[in-house]
């Protein structure tokens, strides 16, 4: 009935304001009024569009977002399953009912599911017991690692802390060998699940059990152990349903992405039972876990573990769902908002807090369209599938559309777990810093209603705290790290204790994460306003001076770490060139904002400038990619193969430095080559921003 009421009222725009007031009285909407005292934007939007921004904020509704999340989390919805498809249909129907142009892209990909799991332990004092599956009473997939090979393993239990190379060195010093053991690993320490299994494989272990510390001792963290992103059978190209090339299991390029020994997640409760039964030497103090298992012994044994995992790999069809709002003046320029939809279990936090926010942004945009609004540039709302298996849905779509996205995408705005708890966390590419800060001044803080997000954010962090996007932990990775699209990632709350477990439910959200759904509303406000500014501003609100200054900070840190092993002069020179061009472009943008040129000339000049602003990020890509994983092309932000690296930037350089020998001049030629590669990338960005041939 509510949907029918909305539909009828949309046809009578003159009653819109009365309608909003009525819903506010009923408690269905909450108002976030624009703040007149906030500092002016770097580049003011046109007066004609400001009322639409204000209306967008006024349409916030924690009631509506709560309803979306409840509907999305009634059932577990793993990618490739019937329930996963039903969730895709729910999002599609929502977009269609709003009157938005809706599209679906399907891909045929290799997914992995459990068939049989068992874990028994033979204790020296208690005999043999089955252990490892405390999540009972939930209609969810059993805890497993996607793409783990099937197998049976019997071996002494051995605790190896985070399973890093340095942890195995500690074992070696203690005279302990992991060969033939079933190793028990706690999650963390900068290691990925797959990285942990591969390191154990190198050390001769026969199987791996991983557990996560936290307050939910019975929760089990599912996840993937595949290396890299996207469908493993179509590396580098979109795995379209019909007529596409697919590699086969057994091909080296495919097999290199999977570990060779089986693994499985267990609960903290199960891990503690195993760890407390171990004998042998004591581990270092830093190996103690959160349950204060003081003086933990590491084994091996005497507890003997018998582990069996039988998995099934299936060719499944996944569904990416899109709502498209065509631009009125620049329909060939795309501002993309993305969130993945699939979940290991119910996914109230990960990812459907973000899905609920996406649906709410769509609802608000549809309302604006009923009032006559159309964006200058095209806005695309993206609902990804199979992210949990390795960003598969977004990666396949990016690979299929690589040319059009590479030449037309303005920015990608990602929200995964919109709400995990209190506190705003944002990661961006640096040219978007100023815009992001400006938007946080327009939205009320969900936990301090008398303040803006900006005021609360800066007070909490004692200043601006914007992170960067070198990690490979959500769907921004293919956009930024593969095709060089400026990107943002937004979420509330740093961590949450029910991650990838059966306890990630609607009940947990209303009890712990966001009982009143005010944080959901805040994320939707930030997300939607960011897209509106990027879609509407006549000149794109990109500040490359911020990028150049950030690169200068990176160079200073790099110089300290290199200790004279190589010259960073090439990078310094390129950054100076980028800074000079950025300042020139800033002046050019100011002049165009007040230009007295004819309409046609002004439009053309802005279009030319916007193209340079949009494409400069692409200059930071290198066709050869990163050593060891050439799919990743970005030379400033991307994953280093060295988890110990202190460089959260320049990943190719971080890898070269990690491979150097103990001598000061070790590996100097490789390091110097990578310095030149980074310098050339920065110079390419400067050249793209300048727009002239050299």
C-alpha cells in the first residue's frame, strides 16, 4: 500500500512537500536540513540544483532502510544459489518499481561449495571427539573455505600464530618443524586466508585450520582462499554466459590460483580446545590470544587431528543488477555507485547494510526524478554478485566493459559493509579528498545529532583521517587497481565480531550495529551526495594538488626506508611537474567557472578540462602491472606481495625492496628500475592532466 501511495503522489509534484511533511509526522521520514553555517564548497554547485541536494537529504528514512535490510536478510543468500538469485530479483524489482532503467549482466563463473566436512581430535586424556562445528540451528552453508582442494589429512596439531614466514622462523628456533602437521592459525597479522595456506604448504603442513578471535566464540569466519580477483577460468576477460573463452582446471594459469593442501575455518571455541591440549615448547608472549591463554604451548601434539574436506566446484550463473539514470548533457560520462549483494550467511552487515543504503539512494533519486531532476552526467547504481568468492561480479563486468569504462567512467563510489559499528572510515584517491570533506559538512552525524559528520569525525581523529585504497578487500579494486578510475570506499565501524559467520544477522544489527539505523541513513546521505556532486558539477571537483602533496609525503617516507640504496630523484621530479600542472589546472577551472565565453565555447572548454581531470588517474597505470600479479596495474595503489612491507603505496617498489638482500646495495638495479617506473607513471598523470603533447 505504501508503494501505491508513493506512486500516486509522484504523479502530482505540487503535493510533494505536503507528502513529505505527512510522512515526517508519521515517523517514516527524518529531516536532515542543510546547514547554512558550513564553509562554502570549493566549487559551488549551480543555484538550480541546490534545492535537489536539500531535498535528497530531507528524504532520509531510517524506517525505510530498516525494512530493506530486514527483507534482504530473511534467508542466507550465497552467490550461485537459489536464494542468491532471489536476492538479485528483489533488487531488480525494487529498481523497476521506482521507474528506473534496469539492466542485468550475467556471467558464467566457477564457484566452490562444501559437500562434506569432518574434524576429529584424538586427545591424550579424553580420547577421540568430533569437534569444529559449533554453529547449530542456523539455515546457512557449513563453514568452509571456497576453492580449498578436497582431501583428507591426519597429523599432529601445531600452533603457528598468524602463519607468517616470521612465525615459522620462531618455530625453527624452537626446534619445531611443521612438516606433516595440521597447523592451527589465528586470522590476522596482515596475511590473507590464501596466503596462510600457501605458506603452510611451503612448510610441509598437510592441512590448515584458521580461527578468528572475538567475543562470539562460536562464530566461524568463512572465506575464499583463491589467489587474485575474478573468475579463475577467464583471467583478464569477462566470462560471458554464451560464446566466451574459458580455461580448464589443470591449466597452469588456473592451478596457480589455488592452494594445494586443504583448509577449513573453525571457531575460537574449537581452537581453544585444541590449543589447551598442546604440549611442547611455549610460544612467545605475543602469540597469546584474546582469551589470555597465558604461556600457550605450540606442540606439535600430542593431540592428533583428523581432517576431511570434500568440496564441489560448479559452473554457476551470477547476476549483476544495475539501475541507470541517463545524463541530460553528458550521458557518456558515468558516475558509479556500487555494493555487492551476496553473503556467506544472512549478511546483515556484510554486505546488505550497504545494499539497503543503495536501495535507499535509488528511492531518493527516483523521487527527485519525479520532481523533474535529471543529472548532467549518467549515474549507475551497481549491485554486484559473487564478491565473497574474490570480487567476481564486479571484476567480470569491468573486464567486459574495459574500453568504455576506461574512457568514460568519472568515479566509482563503493560501499560494502555500510555499518559495522560507530565511527566514520573513508578511503579515497587523493583528488577526491576536498569533495569528500565538503560533503561531510552537509550531513548530520548519526551519533551526535547536533553536529555534522565532519565536526564529529575531526574531533574523534583530532583532524582529517582519510585512508587510501591499496588493499584488495572490496569492489573498488577492479575499478582503481585495474583500470584507474578514481574511487571512494565508505563505511561506519572499523571491525565487527560476527564477520562472515551465522551471527551476521538482522538481530545483531538492531541489537549492536545500528539499532535506530541512523548510521545507515548517514552513509546513504554521504554516498548519494557524493554522486550528485560528481554528476552535476559543471567542472569535476577533482583536486590533483592534493594528489601531488600526498605523493610528496610518500616520497619522504620512501627516502627514509631506502637509506641511500637508490636515487628517488626521478620520482621527486615527476611530482614537481604534477604539482605545477595541478596548480595551472586549478586556475583554469576558476576562470571557466566565471567565463564570459559563449555557451557553446564554454561547454566545449569545460568538457575538455573534465576529460583531463577524469583521465589523469589512468596515467598511474602500467601495462606490465605488478611483478607476480600483472592484473594489478596501478603503481601508486595496489597490493604488495610482502605482508611485512611498511609501504602502503608504490606496491611494485615495496616488492622490490622486500626482495633485497641484507647488504645496503642489494637488489639496487631492480629497486632503481621500479623507481623509474613509478616516476614515469606520475609523469603520465601530469601529461594527461596538462593535455598537451610534449
